[in-house]
């Protein structure tokens, strides 16, 4: 999409994906290609564009290879739209040159060939040939729509950049926002963008080093994670290698040396094990294609860092391709029976596919000399999807044979071109109006490259990033209504909202009934997803508390003198001590609130801690000679208190207790439940009260919950206050 490119005579820094067309760099490990598909030299092919379009009644020579690659996947495809798109693109870009000196038309041609080799359907290829016409020529979207239809128009619009003259520094993040929103309606938009970035990364060498680094970082942070999530491994792996070469040149050269040294060794243990595998499957009567897939540079680098010195079999994997799903398990059984399996390496991604459509059986077999070979077992169709992801789906928007197949039990589209992570991304981006917030949050979100599935109490499921908490589950399920969440049960056990969820957990969220319920600022510490963080931050920004206001105006530790001179604790601001310039801290051991009788003690750092007079810490403080300081309550009535509820164990007790607290208009800051002992349960709540005068009523409401026999203020050991 950019006219900036490198000198085509300069070899690319890394070996390409086995499926894609680019020259192999001298010294790189050879890529294994499907038999019968010769490698195409895009640089030589691109120069055919100088000859201009061919005769109207035949396909131009310059896109002959595109048509050949396309027909390999779609034998009956109508090539007329491609011919017309080529004529428009070539004539529109005629006279434009890339920085390398090549005609600009070589870029859309190369992007289209990448997509054709991955199996993209005709509409995608047509839009790919035209993807820069609206951005860089006089062609308009309306003209594209009139000539090629609304689908092509939409795809071209989706990948067209926003102008810097209109958006300034926000042009790049807002362009990506526009593309992602368009991708939400048609995933083929991002397919074109990924192929576009791959070709630009292949030809980046002519740019200044600092610009190469900037583009490589955006590719690393945004495009590579998107390629991973859309399952387009063929693009993702080559992009990783290209970024690796630019951002980490020394480590890249070290990795190149490892690959070169391995290629120069006598013997190939991976090839020898592959021969054994073929023999085992032949004797078992299983028809299978067994090939070796070399690891790409980044994979070799990661493996060497993770496992230390590399052995010969570590530089690749054995890939076994079969025709039917059942054959995959047949192959697995034979290999585990006849060879020595490494059981810890077994993973079944056929029964439980990855969130990006990937399916395969993973295992490993060992030889007597210690060489261990990883083995991937999949069908030919699974392999096509593993390489090309959503691109391999053809036209994903054709009418399905079974309308019910389009929806899951949750009402969310089961269509893999609109997976859950994309729906969630589109939801949270709508709340991130500021471009900088969107850009930073997008990078953080995409950095979470693993997903878990948790199950709701009603049988539905939620897809969440690895490391998500109950807070994230609440906002994923309820949106802004999650502000009223009071607790959770995880796998049937009471849990705090900070609990980190694991794949396969069942989570029941306990919701309050008060529409005025509000989130706690502490939830931000446990919110892992952008949807949760943005919703909480938006609510807090719209409902600033006095504590927020004072904290924004004054340094956090600075005391605020009253009219009489004594100091008041910023934020809490309801305890006034008779010592000018002192900071005030309410003791966590007894959590004093108005109208408790209180006293204070001077401790390290010029701080006065305030305790209830009956607190055990008071006697301890006096016994060690701490100076007692007079304390009185100021005008502010908001307070935080810790209560302990003791009860008999019964079902739904936590839900009833938290509901009683919520109905009193009190926010739960944190909650812990000790394991039951002799059918008795002890609950500890830290609560934020809007008015300390509500405390007696709150405690009565908690005592009125069936099964609760006592509610008291928390009392900790005296040492806790020192």
C-alpha cells in the first residue's frame, strides 16, 4: 500500500514461507514446497507490467501466474473480473514508480499473487489488484463499485488509508481502527492488508533504518498478532522473520549461523526418522504423505533459547498428511506403538481446535541416540487451513447450507471469520474515543496471544485471554451491567473477583440488584481485558469521588491542614489529628470509622496512625513508648470498614450476603471466605460506605441473612498496626 520499497536486486533478509513467492536467500535452509508448484520470481514477473495490458480478448501475460495460482485452488473460477481489474489498476498506476525504481503496479500484482497462492477467491484477488487505486490515483470508490460491485468496493475502502492531512498524528491508529471495523463485517479486508504488509516488508531495505524499525515494530505489535488470530500462519511466520532481521540483526545472524552449521553437518537425523515413520505407516497400510518442514528463523531462535544447544532434529518437524480425520488417530496409534513416544509432547488440537481455526495432532518420537523429532499429524484440508487460515475458507459470506450453523448457543456468530476475540475487540474500541488510548490498548490486547474458554452457569461459554480474572468474565458477559457484580463462584467454590481463571473453569457471577451499584477502583488492578478496563475507567471518569479530586490536586502523601491547623488525611479526610504537618493513616487492624472513639500514635515518616480506642494495638503502642496524639472526626462521613460475618454453611450464602450489602448502597472493595470448619464459614469484607452513619444498619442487614449468626468489626493482631 506504500510506494516506498527497496532495490529489487537486494536479497530479502530471511527465507520465505514455503507457500509464498519470494527468492530464497543464499545460505538459508531450503523450503519444502508442494510438488508441482514452481517458485515464482516476483521481481522478474513484475517487470512484465512494463509491457502494459494484453489484448482485450485474452488474459494479460503479467497476471498469467496469478491466474495459474488461482485456478490451482479454484479450477472453475471466472477470470474476467481479474482481467478487468488488471486493466484498471495498470492504467491508473501507469507512470508511478516505487522507490526501487520499479513500476508501482508490481506491488498490487505481488500482493495479489501472495493471496492467490494461499487460495483466496476471485473477489479478494480483484480487490487486491485495485487496493491502492483509490488511495494513490484518481479512481474513486464509486467507480470501483460501479465496475466491480459492492463487495469489491467495500474491500478496497476497508484497506484505504486515512489522510495525514486530515488526521495528523492520529492517521495511523485511526486507519487501523477503520480496517478492524471493516474486518468485523468482512474478514477479507484484513487478508488483503496482511498480504500488502508482507510485500512491503520484503522490500523495505531502501528506507532509512529508523523508518524500517518503526514499520517493523507496528508489524510486530499489530499485524503479526492479527495474522496469528486469523490463522494465516504462512504470512505470520514470514513476517516474524522479516521483523526479526530488522529489529534484532545480531540475534538474527546468530540464528542464521545455527541453521548454516546444521546444514553443513553429515547426516540428517530428521530425514532418517522420517524414513522410519514412512516405513511404519506403509506396513500398517495407512496412506499418508510424510514431509519435513524446516523451522523458520524465529522458531529456531525461540527453541534455542528455551532448550539450549540445538540437535539435528530440532531444526524442523515431521508433517504427516492424511485424507480423513480418523486416519490422524490411526497414524498416532501406529507411531506410539512402533516408535518411542514422548508422551508429554502430545496435544490434540483436532478434538479441541485452537481459537484461530488450527487443527492438528502434535506428538514427538525419540531415537536411542537421544534425537527427538516433533510430529504433526493432520488432514490435507486441515493443513490448508493451518497455512492460510480464514483465506482458505473461500468466500465465507456465501449462503450456508444450514442456517443454524451460523450461530452458537450464545447467539454469537459461529462463523470463524468473526471469532469471539474480534467481536470483543470491536466492542471495546467503540469506547476508546481517543486515538492514543485506542492505539496503546490495541497493542496490549493483541499481545495477549492465548485464549481460554470458561463456562457459564447456564451452559454458555466465554472466550477470554489467558490470565483473565472474574472481573474480566463479568464485563465479557454483562458489559456495563457488570458494575453491579459482587462476587463469583469458580467451579462451585466461592471466589473473589480478583481470581484468575483457567481454561475450562465454570464461573457463576453473583450480581447485585441495585441499579446504582458501582465498580471499585481496585478492580482495575485485576482487569486484564480492554473491555473491562475501559468500562471501569469510563465509569470512574464520569463519577469522580472526592478522593479522586483531592488526589489529582495534591501530592498523595501531603497532609491537608484544616482551618484550626491540625492535619487531615487526603482522600479519607475524616480524621483530624492534633499535630500540624502530619500525614494521617487509618489503621487497617481495626478500620476506625465515625463515630468510633479513636486515638492516634506517631510512627515512622511523620505519619499518625488512627486506631479505635479498644483496639489491641493501642496497648501495644503505649507499651513501646509511642507518643499518643489526639484525634477527632472531621466533617467527611465516607469511610472504609472491614466486617467479619460468621455463619453456618449453606448454598447461596455468599450471594445472599453480597446482595444484602449491595441493597444498603455499599461497595465491596474485597472479600475473602475461609474454608468451612465444622459447617461454619467466616467471611471477611472490606467495604466502602458513603456515610459512616449507615454502618449499624448495614451490620443489621447482614445479620438478618439466613444462616448468619454474628457480624463484627475486624480485629487483627496488634503487630499488624506497627
